[in-house]
C-alpha cells in the first residue's frame, strides 16, 4: 500500500496459469484489474513487480524458456503500459520515476550457478544499458536496492557457513564489494541458509536491512530467525537489533519505520515498537490460524504478506490454497490497532 487508500497487488497462480496486476484507490475494498497485455496480445504472467507511487509501477513477465522477457511501465495507475524486451528480471529498483536498475538472471544449474548482470535505465525503463556482469557460482544474487544514483546493495542467498552475502556499490553498480555483517549470537550449528532482503530506507541516512536465518537443529527440525539490522549512516555500518525468534519456517514481516515492525509465522504475530529491542506477541486470532487441511502446515504459512502504512493501519494476505469447500475463508485482512485485532475485507475485482 502506498497510503491508507492507494495500493497495488499481484494475483499469481502457483502454476503460472494466470496472474494479474491489481490497483485499489479505496483502501482495498475495490480492486481494478490493470494487467498489461504482452507483445503476443495476451495477458502477461507476473514475475516481478515494484511500485514507486500510486501511479508509477513496473512489472516484469515470468520466464517461459525464453532468455528475454518484457518489463512494463505505467505512469497513470495501470490505465496504459509501455514495454521493452529484457533478459529475465530477478529484481527491479527505481529511486525516482526515471532512474532505476535491473538485476537479471540466466538459467541457474546447481552447482554451476548462473550468469547475472546489472542493467541501468535513466528514462523510466524505456531503454536499459548494461553496467556490470558476474557469475554467481553455486548460488545466485537475489535482490538489489539503490539509495541514490551511486549507492546500492545486492543480496545473495547463501549457506550460513559462508556468512551473510551482502554487496555494496558506490559507483552506480559498476563495481561491487562484499560488506561484512555480523551474525546473530544466538546461532549455533548446525545451520541451514541465510536470505537477506533488500534494505528499506526511510531517509537518506536511516534504514533497515531484514535478514532470514534458517536454523536446523541436530534432530533436523527447522525454525527461522528474523533479524533486522539498522543503519544511521546511509548503510556504511549496520547494527543488529534483537532478532525475532519464530517457531516455524517461512515467516513474513512488515517494516513501517525505524521503530515499528511485525513478524508472523505459524499463526503467531509478533510486533516491536522500539526498533527491535523488544518483541511482544500479539493476541491470537483465528484468521491467522493454519487451516487444518493443509498438507504440510509447517510449510504453509496462513499469512503470506503483511503491510503497514502507520503504527495502527495494516493489511494481511492469507494463503490461498488447500482450503475446504465454500464458504471460503477471507483472503484479505485489515487492522486498525497495530495488529491486535483483524477483520476480513470484503472486496471486488473489476476489469478496467
């Protein structure tokens, strides 16, 4: 959500059989299907999406055996789209309506890795120029996020034994250096993997870097630790706050500002209002509960996304598979008290 009224959503079938780009202007009760048409004249399959404002957004098509995909741009809330052919997009980052970067990804084969590259645009995505390329080895670079025309970060999924793989550039993506980030002291072997999410900045100097740590104990049970690193010097240094310990894998989180964040996993919702120094478990809610007919409840999170636009107002998206016959549980929830209580959102989706 961009604000209390305006926001975007993507609707994706797990088989990529169909997908949609949606937009709301009334807080989520009415959604307009603004899915662009590809060069074939058919509705695209959504792969990556990013929005800069209530009107400006980019969407990349899903790879389908073709090394080139399309990236679409709208400046009028999805009423019209312009597109250009690009290599397969992994991550998109724009700092203003004109300047942005694209992380591409070729075919990835274990353990040989993938060829990846960084593209740069100064005209809103109409044209792209390559600025750097690399081979990712036995993993792959996952996300990029830029703070300004010079400084940006790129993350890579990795085994914990390799440490957190975070890379920084200070020349617009031409060269990258690994940035050392301390691991949480609560981690003990054996480990599984690390996945850093793109950093989110709230001003030119302060921001949050979220990181998932997957921890597997000696009996093979897995849990996740969600760590938030804070910076107050434009990402020169990152300081670890108190990690949120969740009992099941596949957590989801939302970061609203430097003080307020939420983490959910296994039907449990935790929140912090002091920048991660303390986490409190919020009252249980049946709308967050794992459906009893899930084939693998520990790997099927009841809530797949959280989003807050203030310390009080937020939305949650529920898992949309493996539900019993009608009545179907609500898929979109809203809170007005910081996550203490949630109510279903009755919504409609219409074509433009």
